[in-house]
C-alpha cells in the first residue's frame, strides 16, 4: 500500500514533530489526573481545534509517552483520566498502541468523531511504526483504509482480549451506513482482500444475518513474525511412538499401578473426576470438554493423579513437560503451543477412547504477562494469547499441574472447569502411605506411629526409601536409627524444596 493511499483518510494530524503544549500542561496535576472533559476545556487553546486532528494529536502524545490517558474503572461513568506525569509503558510500543484502542474509542465518542477513528488509527500506525516488520508486511496487501483499520482492530482485539473471533457488526460504528454495508457485503461473499488474502475467515451465523470473523494464523504472523504459528496442520503427524517431539505418549499399561493416598478432600475430588470420566463418552466430551487445574505443594501427587487416572480408566496420556519445551516456545518456536494442540487433536481423532493432555508444572506458562524488556518477552506474552485461544476451542480432557495459581492470569483460571489444591498429607494419610510400603514399620505399630509424625510428602517418603535401599544393613537397631536420620534429613530439605522430586 502506497502513502498516497493514506492521503484519502482526510487527516493532516501526523507530523514528524509533536506540537508543543504550553509548559503548564506538562506540570499541572502531577500525579493526579484530570477528567478528559476538563482537560480539553482547560487546554483548548493548546490543542488542535479540529476534533479529528485533536484525536490523532492526543494519540501521538500518549504513544510517545508525553502524557498518559487511562480508564478510571472505579468511577460509575468509567471516565477517561489524563495524567501529565507519564506512566512507564509495561509493554512494547506496538502492544501499547493496540491496548490504547478502547480508550481512543471512548475519547472519539466524547469528541463526536467516532467515525474518524479508522483514518486516524491507520495514518498513525503507518507513521509511528513504518520500520516495523508488521507495517512493512501490511503494505504488501492491496487493502483499503477501511480494510486496514479492520485488520488492525482485529489484531488489537487479539492482543487486548486474547480473542481471535469477533462480530463484524462491531465495526459498524466506525463507518457510515453505506460504507459498512459495502464492507459487510465484500467480507461475507469473500471478495474482500482480507478474505482473499486469507487474513480473515468469515463465519456466517446459520440462525441470523450476522457474520463473525476469525483471524488466521497468517494474520497473527504479521504482528508476530518470529512466532511460527502459520503451519499447515494437515502436515502435522503423530504416531503411537512413546517419545515424540514435544511430548511423551503413554499407553495405559505403561503407567504405574501403585496405590495413591490423599487427604479426605483430595480423595473426594479424585473420586468425583473418575466418576465423571467413567460415565461419559468420547462423543459427549467432544461437545463438553473437561479441564482440570491441580495446584499444590511439590510431591503431593499431582502428576501421579493424572497418570493413575489414565491407568485406571484405560486412557492414553499425552504428557507435556513444560520446563523442557518452554525455551523453544519463546525462541525457536518449533515446539509451540499451536503444534502441540494440533497433535493432540490428531490423537483425539484417531483414538477410540478419550485422550488426556497433561501440561506438567505449567507455572511459568500460565503466569501473568511480563514487562517487555526484550523481543523474546513480547513473544512469550503472545504465546499466552495463543494458548488462551487454543483452550477456548479445546475438545477433550486437559489437566494442568502447578505449584501455585497465585500468579496466574485470570483468563487462564476461568478456562478450567475444575480446580483443586493438593495439600501435604496429614497424619492419617502419611500412615496409610508408610503402611502401604513393605518395611520393618509394617510389623511395628510404635515405629509406624513415630515415622508418621514427620510431615513428609509422598515424594519425600519415596526419597527416604531409595536411600534406605542404598544404605541397608542387617542390624535392626542401626537400620531404624538410619531411617529416622534419613527422615529428618529429608524434612530439613522441604523448606528450600531441594532434593524433592517434584511431581510425585
């Protein structure tokens, strides 16, 4: 797209240098914010008189971090406030640009120029981000100003709300009636460049005249060129081999059949999930997927729960160890989230029984978005957005384990149907664990009672037994003393969690 094309946008506001506001604009209010209405009245003489030019000028001020506009979500009116001491951006300028669109929408409404937003946003984008790869890529397509804005809007919707799909009617407010009807016509019949270039997929509603659109992986790759999501899913292959790229595939008979012991509440949860899965079918799960988030102290049996569930119910387990593949997600992206979910869908289709997808130790993957300090940070945040969309359209059984959900994005928490916290085993549960293991304590109630007093997890008890096997001797007294020494040693490590085999 040429710059001449942009001149049709009837705006002259984007100059190479920002217009200087009066000095008092930059000091008034300091940390306190003015309402947008008060701001435009107080500094009317310093702002462009034309409302459309003013809108673009204010967008320039915000993105260039001169002053800050933000939503006051605490007020009933949900007003826009203006702060003259700029807030440091928590993300890249591109992400800030897309996140600002909802505020710009409200500002345009107050200025009475809502239909000027497409020309303002498009012109600003090509001036501010002219050297960015995404800007250069969009210039390769023969898109009108309306189509360009619609494309930016849809990408902004993805960045801000983690959603690939939106109703086309949401764009009607930014166009004249005639312009929108023409735009709607071209999108719905496939003649729009957005559809022809496969940046969007149109999804007509069977029960109404409405049309929703969905971003393709091709359109997402415009904004995230290093994020290799534009894959041909038909070429993705999965086999029945145990070890595959990005995951391990366990058949039910390959999983351990050892008994597991949980506290009362956790046992109830385990029984409930088994009951649900035992009384459903693959067809029902295709319409009503099941997702479980299991958090809790290391070694409390989170991973073992998923494996035992698959063993007992005869289900195939697709095991993803997040810590081993996450760097690839951010850097090489060859083992990205999109590919893993595509592989899971292939397994689901070819399997007679349901398949379980397990994301093990996913604390960092589902964590809150981070401040962008380098390019990989932006891709890490983008992967979270992709993961949210994959979960939104998920079919099957998903289990995720983590140590804590305190630092999770709320959007991830909402996408899990079941949540539970696996607590450290209490005295009665520890006694069951020790009693289920062959040792001298099984014939000695006093010894069993004594060792059960120590607040160990199942994984720590397992560690003690391994050490006992290595250091065993024939003298019972020495052996018992060794047992207590090893238990106390293991208990001491629990503070720093060193030596604990996570995911028992």
